[in-house]
C-alpha cells in the first residue's frame, strides 16, 4: 500500500466508550461472562477501526479497546508474571502483579489481535506494544537482580512475538515507552532493552515517548532534552513525541542532535476536549517541517485518545487529517 | 411504619419518639390514615444543629404514587429541637392533613417559587446576595461573618494547620527538585479567600521556612488568590500586603476555575479551599425501597410570617413575592432606604422555609447528575450503602472539584478544609444540612461522591480530621496522584 506524504496515524488507543467501560467493570464484578466480553470487544474494535477510516487516517490501529490499560494487557499475557490480586474496582486500575522467577518463553497472543485488525480494514495497519522499561515500572520485581535485568528478559520473551507479528503481515510496530519521561535516569538501559526487543524484527519500528496519559493527564513534566543523545542509539526508525500540549520548543532537539529518525509529531492534544482546527494542525505540521524533512514526518495525536469522548476523538482525528491535507496541498500534493 | 432516629442522644428525643408513635397510632385508629399508608410511612427524627434552618418542626415530603401499593410516598421529618412539648400531635395532624389534601391548600403558605431542584432554588440567590452584599449585612448585624462560624472564627486561619500545610508543600518542592521535576514557576492557588488572612499566614510561613532552609523558592512562587467577589478580593489585599510581589488576584467562578485559569492547566502545584464546597448549590437524593428520587423544593414563607413582614414593611402580603424577587435582582437598594432593604432581606431570610417533594430520578433529564458521575457509578456506590437513605449529591462541590483537578501539575495536590460526610452510613447518624449560617447556606459535602469522581479523574481522595481544634467537625480532603 502506498502512503501519501505526511502520513497520518494514531498513537494506539481510541476513545473508550462509557458503555464499554461499564461492561468491563461488570466483567470484573463477575456479572458478565468472558465470552460475552470478547464479543463486545470485537464489536467495539470494529467500530473504532471504522471511525478511523471515516476520519481519513492513513495507518490504523485496533483502538486498543481490548486493553484495560497499557500495562495489564501484557501482564496477563507475559508468562511467569503473577497477578496477586485479580479483582479491580475499575477495569482501568492496574493489577497488583509480580515476577518471582525467570520468565519462560510462550506466545502472547498478540498475533490474533493483529489478524482481526487486518481482516477489518484495507488500510495500512499498526500494532502497539508496551515496552520493557514501562512494564518493569508496574510489575514488582522479586526475582531479577536489577530492573535492567528484568527488562532485558521481558525483551527476550517478547521479541519472538514481534517476529510472529511480522510473519502475520505486520509492517508497522510501535513500542510505547512513556515511563522513560518519569525515570530519565534509566534511559541507557531502557534503550538497551528496547533494542533487544526489536532485534531482527523486520518492520518499521517507532517508539512512542510522551509524558504519560493516565486518566487523561500527564504523569510527569519536563523537557525531551533528557532523551538526547542516548536515544540516538535506539534501533528504531521513528520517534513519536508529544508536542501539541507542550508546545514545539523541544522540536529543535532534532536539529541540534542531527537526529536521523523519522518524527511522529503530536499535533492533537489528547488531554483536553477542545477540538483543534485544521488550521492549527497545519501550523503545527509546518513548525515540524522546519526541523524534519517532509519524507521523515508523520502526523499523529500526542498520545492515545482513550480518555476522550468518542465524538471528540473523532472530531480531533478528522481535524488532524484535514490539517494535514492543507499542508500537503501547499506542498503540491 | 419505620421510625428512623437520625440522632443518637437519648434526651429529648425519646419523649418525642414516644409522642410520634402514639400520634400516628391514634391517626390510624381515628381513620385519618389507612393501614397501607401507615405501613409504608417513614418517620425521621432529626436534631438540626443549625438554629436557623429551612424546616418547620414537622415536614412531610411526598412522592408520586408507588407502583405496587398505589399510595403516595410519604416521609415525615420531625425536627426534635423545634418541637414544642404538647404541640406535636397538632403539628403532625396539620401537616399530614395538608399533605394528603388534593390540591394542597395554599392559604397557610406564601410560595416564592415553583417546585424546582434545590440548586436552582431562590434560596441560593439569597446566598449569592449575602456574599455580594456582605458589608451591608455585617453593618446591620454589627458583627463579621466569621463570628457566625462555630468557634467564632474560621478554621482556615489556624496557625498550626497553616504551618503544617506549608511544611507539606515545602517537602513536595524539595522532592520534585531532587528529581529535577520542579517547574520554573511554582503556582499556588487559593479559591475563596475570605479576608485573605489564611493567604497572608501561609505566605508569611512559607517565606520564613524558605529563608530558614535556604531553598530560595520564594522568587519562583506565584500565589493566586481567586474569588468570585471582586469586593472580597479587594478586602484580602491588605492581609497579603507584605507579599504583593508574589500575589495575583483573580475573579473566578468556583464552579469552574479551569475556565478562567486555562493557561495554568497542569501547572498548579497546590490548590487550597476552605469552606467553599459547603456553600455551593447542592441537591439531595433519596433512596427508598430500591428506587432513587431527587428532592425538589419550593421556597415559602409561613403565612403568619408573611403577614408579620408585610405589616412591618407596610407592604400588601400579595406584594411580598415580587418584592423578594426585586431584592434578589437589585439588592437592598431596591428599597428607598437601603437599611430598610437590608432589614427586609434579613426578615425574609429568617422566615424562609423549604417544602419538598420527591421525583423519581428516571423522570429527570440525563444531565441531572453532575459531570463525572454516571448513574451506574451512583448505583455501584449505593450497592453497599444503607438501603433507605437520604444523601447529598453535592452537585456544586463535584462540579468545582472536577473543574479544579485539571489545573494540577503532576504530583500537585488539592487540599480542601470543609465539612464532609466520608461514609454514607453517617447520614443515618445525624442531620447534615442544609442550614442557615448567618445570611448564607451551609450544607455538608458528600465526600464519598468526591472520592468516586476523583478516582475516575486519576486522583485518590483522602480525608483527615482537622485535629487543630477540639470538637471541630471539619475534615481535610487531600488528593494524591492515582497510579
């Protein structure tokens, strides 16, 4: 599939409908069955894909609507991770989980999600994976000598799954590592674990780093300066970063460090319900084009649209697509 | 009949309880009550600690006909503090007769509005007038509003509480600094500043601590005093005179601070409020036999009071409602003599009562519940609560709370000193408002709902007792970032 210049995509999650949130909570309260929940998830994912298509997004995800949050979906699938307390008040809460021995190798089941996504759309697709650094921050380590050792072992176990995804046809894989921003001191081993995760994975690899989006609010603040120059060691092709909410000041870091990566520029603030105009989106893209050539620029929201109401999320994605079209037109496309 | 004693002190409630039981049995025997009505009756005995309140000694709250029994839902509330010995039976007879008459007689009450939600009632317009014309009220009474507070002064200004608050804040700054996450500008917001006394004390203490520990945070501090009354903000200036270089004064709507301060979204490290939530328009809900009802109210003056006021101010009784309306629009200067206007205002406020009826929640518009609170959340909370319950929805407080949280910097926190109900069981142990406090309304705040809305917005909500004054009913709410 050929993509236009300035391809538009999403960071991963789509709006979590209130009814789905309530049904997930019902499931945790044992009031609906797993089978019913699976069917509900299938239906919600199809709707999320359709919304992205209607908004005009070029590279789609499944909206991550099967996921309670970015951690627990992997906690449930990582062999050897123990969930000490599986009940939750809200589905969105984190499990209390721990690792108490070497992680064994086993498939994680992400390929099924990807196949479902592929079957639902003709457009280019992307699958998002929570990275080892972020997972080590939420799974209690009671076995490995260090967080780094734990992260490296997560990478060892997840790497084959990524290769299976590629075999199933995945061409775009995004690794989510927001916890880098909360623990900048970990970056050197964080990047090492990232590289182990994506080693010999033959797909376009992006790494998404934001300042957190739990409950639709930032978990940390600061400057992306902490990423440089160490992030340049990452064996990825693209960085997707949060700029709409924070302003574009840190974009200059791309120029300052002659960053070779593609930039996935956040042009939609997902932490507010105010819908951007296409003109504002276009302005943000133009600013990014001052530091990154057009062939290396991708257009995205700052992070997942999980916490936005569906109508707002749809309007924001539509504005993103429309704003991108304005710039493409200016560039003669 | 279920008799619910919402008050735990033996005397004088025991005598009243006996009277109530005997009266209702006699009503049954004399044929004033049908057996089915008697069986469905709920009688609540309250002790209203607010001497000035909106209730008569006996109040009957009605609902629509119950589906199963085909009888009107009736709840009887007796304020045991107001009951005059020997007069209870007569009062109950009168109010029950009024409640069961169709249509209800109008001659004994002068209605000032139609039935409406409590938060839309003109009672809150009186409250607004009080804060906008506080100086007029204080001049007429000869005392400041703080003297009306329990203990005669605001707990906002307790020096030890302020010192602890500053110490906690300083510790947070230190921790953020050690993690290189301390922003260049340190924003602190106080909403509802009163006389500015607390802000002044806080700044004094912060400056001293900063100097003592050599941290040099002060030049980075931006202290915002926010209030919806420009007059109040003006009055607060003198209290922070020594720190004006650090202060900004902002007129803001307590319901929606983020609207005014959107440029500070995710930037404020600490927000503080004292006794603001208990003075924001609220609603009450009743769960009865598994069904939820909203309490609707209508302001009225007992007709004897209306006549007394009419006579005192040389007005026809029929003109009172219109005059009240003008007073609320224009203030006391609607009267040729301003002092007469204030006197009229105070007399009407003193006599003002609320009658009630219950409306099933499903008959109300979808947006009846405040933002952030879905009916399914409410049902979940009530799953473990007492089966029959009357509680505050605290719609104004929830709205304010929800529209303040987005201002917080990551790891920033909100602190609220107020009167909170932190467990729904508490509603069965005493009366929690609304009452009248001088010219304003005071009503307890449902901390359980705040906790629910907070959690869904990414904050754990905790309550600590205000241990700085013995016997204080105040609690301190504070938020922590939810992982």
